[in-house]
């Protein structure tokens, strides 16, 4: 699979993961998808730019705004 497809698959998986759990931290996301935490931060920014209301809980992780689920 090329990098663009891998990135898209990962973004969808992260969105699904955020919607199914209360809080997910960057380290867990990175380990699950075999990428760096920096890549996770960029992916979270991409999701936010695409209109997904990602909530950052400082020192804890990420979630999606409840009303979005």
C-alpha cells in the first residue's frame, strides 16, 4: 500500500478510535499504528482541519466532542 493510502487508512482508524473511547493518548495511537507520536500530532491536526471536533485534554490525550458522536 502506498504512503497516501496508509495515511488515509490511519486517519480513519484514529477517528474511529477517538469516537469509541473517552480519551486516547498519542503514545497509544502511535504504538497501535506503528508511527511516531509526531505523526499522530500531525494526524490529529489533519482531522481537526477536516472538521472533526477533536478535544485535547492536556496531559491526558484526545477525544471527540460528545455531540459529534
